[in-house]
C-alpha cells in the first residue's frame, strides 16, 4: 500500500480551473477528431426498472454501429446494464469489441449486506460482464469509516476476478471536494481500475469540478506508482460540446495518453446522438434532424 | 531579425530534484514525460479573425481633436509577435505638452462645475461604448502589446469598462465618500501609464480623475499607444467636452516634460521604480501632489497544508499571466520544505500544458514579450541567474516562432535570497523558487525586499492566513488566490512599490482636495 498524503481541495479554485477548460476553442480537425474520440469513450447506459431485453438489444446494436449510414464512425466503448440484463447484452454483443458493463452491489444505493452485494458481482461476472460498476457505501464513509470503504472495495475487486472494476463514488452525496478526493484516493488504493463520479440517480451527477478533483487524484497516484487508473464521469453530460470540454480537461490534466476508452469513459445515454449530430454536421455542413439517428 | 534560439543547455528537473517525496520510494522512475508521451489530439489553430485597421500615422489628441504633433519626430509601434510595424507614433514635444496642459486647464472650470450626475453620464457612456467596441479593442491591444487575445478579451477590456462603470457611480456621491468635507477636484492631472495593461491602466487613471472633476493629460507608454488613441475616438463619440482628456504619445522625454510642467497640479505614474524615483525628485518642492504605483517582487508562500494543485495553479497564473509583465506578479515562490519536490513536480507538469505562441490564437496562454528592450532585459536576467548558480528550468515545448520577442515560461531552483533573480524585478515569465521551514522564516524572507506590492498565502488553515496577512508588508495580500482585482478594491504598494491607492473609495482620495 502506498502512503498518500491527506489532500485538501479548494473548491473555489477547482471550479475556476474547471471553467477555464470550457474556454478552449476546438475547431475543424480538432473538433472532428475530438467528437470521434468522445464517441468511442461512451458507455451506452440503460438503468431503469422497466428495461426490457428488446431495449437492451437495441442498445447493443446502437453500441456496435452508432449510425448505420456512417459505418466509419467508431463503436462506443461499452454497454452498461443491470445484472439481470447481462446475458441479453452478452449475446447481442458476441463477436464485437464492445464490452458489457454491469452495475452491481445493490446499485444505486448500495444498501444491502456485503455478502449479497458480492454474490451479485460474482453472478454478473459469471454471466459474462467484462466490467463491474460498483457503488460505495456512502453512509459509512461519510460517518468516517474509511477502513470499511477500503475493505469493501478490496472484496468486490476480488469478486470481480478478471472483470474490470469501476468504483462509483456518487459525488453528489459526498458533497465536498475534500471527501471526493479522499474517496478517490481510497478507491484507487483498494484496487479500482476506474473511478466513476455518479450513478446518474442523484443530482448533481458529474460536474467538471468534481471530475477534475478525481483526475488530479489519478495523476498523483500515477506519479507515485506508475499505474494508470481510468476515470468515468457519468450523468448530466448530454452535449457534444460538454464532452469536448471534458476531453480538454483530461488532456491538460493527465496528458494525451489518457485520451482513449481504456482510461476515460463517459457514462451517458443521450450524448451519443448529439455527438453523431455534430459529426455529421462537420462532414456535411448542415444539421440532420433528431429522428435521423436511431433511439436506443 | 529573429532572436537567438533558446540554449539547449537547460538542465532538466531530473538533475537536481530530490528523489521523490517522502515515503515515495520509486517516484523518480515515473516522470511526467510518460504522461505527455505523444500528442494524440491537439487543438487546431483558432485565430481571432476580426481585422482592425490601423492608420499608418497617429496624431495627438488635444482639446477634443486629433492633431499633428508640433515636431516632426515619429517612432514605430511594433507588433511584438512578428516585429512588423503597425503604425508611426508622434513623439510629442514640449510645445505639444504646453498645448495639452493649457487645453486641460481651460476645460477645468467647466468640467469641475458640472453636477456629479452629469459627469457620471459621460463615464457611463464611455463604459458602454467601450463594451460595444470591446472586440476591436481586444484585437488592437493584442496586436500592439503581444498579450494573448484570451486575456485582452476576458480581462483587459472588460475590466477597463468596469472601472468606468464603477467610478461613474461615485461621481455624484463624493459628499458621501468624504462625509462632512467639501470635496473639490485637484485640478489638471498628468498621468503616465505603463505598457503592460495599456487600456486598463488608462481606465484606472482616467476614471477616478474624471469622476472627481479633474481634467487630464494622459501619456501612454511608448510601445503601446494604439488603444489609448482609439479610446480618444470614443471620447469624441460620447462628446466629452474638449480638453477634459488630452492624450500625448511619446517616450521618456515627453513624459519628463509633462511631469515637470508647472501648470500640472497632480502627477500619477505607474511604471518602474527607477522612473518613479526620478519623477518624485522632479515633483519635490513644486506643490504637485503625487501618486506612484511602481515595481514589485511579490512573494507567494505555499504551506504544506495547502491545496497543492490549486496553489500551483495560482502560482502559474501569478507569474505567467501576461508574460509576467505584471507589477504584482508573484515572482518569488516560497514552498514549505516538506512539499518542495511535489510542488516542483506539479509546477513542471503544469508548465507543459501552457501554450506559448501566437497571441491572436484563442488557445494561447502565454504570448509575446512586449518589446525588444524588455526581451533583452529578461534574457540578461536568465543569464545572470545561471551564472550566480541557480538552476534554470524551461520545460515546455521549446519551438517558438522565429520572428518576434519570445521567452519560454521559466523558473529557477537553487536560488539564494542574495541572487539577483530573487531580488530584482524581472518583469517577465521568470519565477524564483525557494523553500522555508517555519512560518516565521517564510514571513521574514517574504518581507526581505525593497518592494511591497502584493503577496499570496496558500494554506487550508484560516488562523495562519490571518497571522501571515497581518504581518506581510504588502499593499495586497491574496489568500488562496492570486491576481484578483476589482474596481472597488484599493490597489497600491508599500516601501519602494510606491504610495497612493487606486480603485475603491481609497483611490478617490488622490483625486480630491478636501476642505
């Protein structure tokens, strides 16, 4: 275990810095490349009680080929579903590079006994999920039980086996950047492959500021250990413009080597179509109608 | 004519950096280079496209009209990013100075007698018109001065407008600013401003003077006259009474003649301490009132309990903003011993993402050095720092344009307090990094300078902020931030950084006589 210094984070300055990334001017080739890059980083997500196998299959098709008329556009990174839908998604994505990610550990609240959460993870992995998005026990963490946070993540990591582990901090419930930073450091040390902002079920979800705090944690860990951890903002990122702002932030905080789906993802459902809309606009010089792109 | 290329002998941080922070055994093997391995995604050029025509020759602005200079002498105003001549500027002579001061004197009674709310109308109009023409002014400021368009667009021009707005508000409330006193204007003000924030400094000087009922002869800096002259166009547009503001261009001789003019009641100067001292001598015994805003060697102090990434960002903004051409630039950095390696690492990394280059590109963070003379001065300091034994770090992309005046953002480590780079104002993108062990030591070293303009404290602990802020000898102390300005907040120095305050209620004091 690496001894890390307890960090404090200045909210005002972080938000100001985060805002500065939105002032970059991304035009022409840079925009085209950035939009494609962002598309390749999307985790297409459906996490609703009414999810049907049909909807998941539609989502999988969308993931493989986001716009049927433009086969040159990249596939998204993964499809993110509830554990019960993992078998459907695995079957639909068979033979394609798009990964199946499953939320687990009593998503979104995490309010279930650890044994049950671990069993859920094991089941999802056994069904073929390549990535597990777990939630942390925010209640115990906020009460000051940092040891519990470490040990539960370590156990989930073990239950994941070969699957990649994304740890959802649910930053909207942690409230302060100091807590976000602390949770990020602990999650990384406990073995997270990715740290993720939010479930999407709590407002506020991902913000530039909170993501910047997490990127800084990842960078500091890299400098000490040489290991690269991924980051996934999720929830609230709906437009191509927002996505480009995040890419600028990743580039200027971590460097270009983080600009790939192995290390950066967007958890979003409506983002993909806005990226497609802008990509086509770049190529054709005019906007298509919303219905020109399939729902998923 | 290009400038000499950067020497390649600059050592990397590797050579003198202590190995890793405490308890971080292998830290040294994972350098920032690993992060920035190759560029996968870069920003396409994003040049500001508005073109702003500039006349080949500029006149003076006296008594409400543009007029030729009495003399025949002109000097070029150069775009420092490519060394092209933008325009020929008139060097105002003694006769021009006489005419301008006379015009200001003639206009004084009428302007001073106007009710405050009437003067306020002119200032409001001026502010509004400046906002309407903001883009043109931003482009012109960047063309003439080399600062990134991002800064002239987001800082210089909007802040200038804010200053006029703010002081318009005071014009009819002076009796409340100085309760129980009769408020009178000082008279004719000679105002000499620097080249680092040409329009903004003009606004800082003009706004309070006009609000209080004074008339003005303003002299912009030799290398940056264009926005001041364009401001004169706005003065015509808003139909400011003739003679209330007169603008004379020229170099040191013009400035000296203006400062020494017997009919001037007040002298306000922002610029180098060297010139400031001369002006103070020339004003001594003449009955002129004087305010000086001079140089600085402001300290930034980072304690080990600070939010480090935010502190480093503040340090970066504090020294590299406007190429370091900032009188309150945080040019000395004191870091608590235990976090020195980490802070240096973060500083180095952050520097790599600073974009140096074409000032007209919207993504440029650091532009061109304002003029050749200043560029040479900075090069001399870099040389001197090295020959005194400090270690120079220039870690960014070293490819700079061939033409124009450029300096890679730099910092020195291994600096001793006696080194010239730790004592003298460089007025460029050069930071001197030193360490300290205890707060008392930090305080002592921060105050050990002839200057006293600004200081920055970075700590998470409120009590430490109050303790330090109360004992730092500086006109402004920023806590967990840097380079924050507001028209309502007074700015000015201690010791050789000058006297008098600009901005806020306190800034009005220099432009009124109280009875």
